[in-house]
C-alpha cells in the first residue's frame, strides 16, 4: 500500500492507493532513492564530466551524443554530471530543514501538549499565525532580508515547517496523556519531563518519522522552486531547480531534455520518499499514519 499526500503535518491528509502490488512499490522506491543518494555521494567517480565544464562544440546535444549520456544544456555542460552533483545540495538542504524543523517542533509540541496552560496557548497562537503564511512566502521573506543563496531559504523553510511538526506532536502527546501507562508512571513517581520525553516520545516517534519523510519531499520541491526563481542556489552551482530554470530557454529551440531530466529526478525522489515514509509509518505504528 502506498500513498499520495496533500500536505505534511497538521494539515496532512493521506489517501491510500490500493492494488499496487504490496511490497513492490516500496522496494522500487528504496532502490530509486538508494541509487540517487549513492550516485550523489560518489559523483566524482560516476560523473563523466565536471559539472561546470563547458563544451561549445556540443551545445544542446541529444542524449547519447558525443559522450553525453543525457545530452547537454545551452552552454554545453553535461546534464548527467550536473544532475549528479546537483543531487548533493538538492538532497542535503531538505534533510537539514526537516531535521531542524522536526527537532524544534517536537520539543515545542511535547511541552505544549504535556504542560498545557499559558505555554500551550501562546505557542498555539504563534503556530496558528505562521500557518497563515505559505512556506514559500516565508522563505522569500528570508531571502529579502538576508539575500539569495541557500542559507536564507533554509532558515525560512525551517521556520515555516516547525508549526507542522509542533501541531502534530502536540496532538499526539494529548492522545498519549490519557493512556493508562502514563498514569502508571505518574503513580510510580516519575517526573512529568521524564514521562513526556522518555516514555511518550518513543511511542509517537514512528508517526513523527513517517511525517518527516513525507515533509522531506515538500521541502525538496520548495527549495527547487526557490532556485528556479533565482532566490535559492545561484548559478553556476549545480542544483536541480537551477537546471530547470537554465533549461527553459532551450524549450524555445525545441530541445526539452535539459528540463525533462532534472524534473524527472525531482519527481522520482519525491514519490519514492512518500512511499517509503508511508510504509515505515504503517509498520512502526501498526498501520496508522496521522
């Protein structure tokens, strides 16, 4: 069973798609993700050219021509090599965003869900306020304040995605607080912090992990969109979003490959991560994904 998701965190709605061959989609997704990550890690060994190497004699060549497996872009740079090197930033930046957003949001969610009171009310109002702004808008605001590049969008997206993790974890903690094992720990004299962080958090970790995996795909798309708009990674650095932006000029000349290949890689990675995230969540939490 795999899923198609509408949004990560508090607004997530998971629609299950049946009849996809059981474990087969998960195996394929893992293979695709492992292949992309492996080729990114070993890019210097796998790439056929340097990512910024210009070949003026091979501009906008078709795939397989002149030793360029996926063709070249408008300046003669090898598309295959740029996809490999671009995977490093395109995968690492979303991982950093999701890791920071999950840690910060989880701490806030646990504190609010367990303590309640003024802390819960204040943080909930701040979270509701942030929910009013799309993640891309917050990232653009960060770019406006600190300038284009990778750092500003990363900070902006961390701020944008913390509320999703915080609301999800808060709701999970509120559910867990009413369970008998929590009362049993209280009777045994365990402190509230110990129960919340050492007893409850491990129980909700599977759902948090699954939703973080799903969120990774959304952040990847957000960062690619920012790079496409010229607000993220800056040329000539290899990045999938930058490659799509640079390849659109070739469309006017009837050459689609410089755009098709980076778009296809983004799509495959997002789908693979979503399938894996859903599967992990189901297995670890007994089939329930929040």
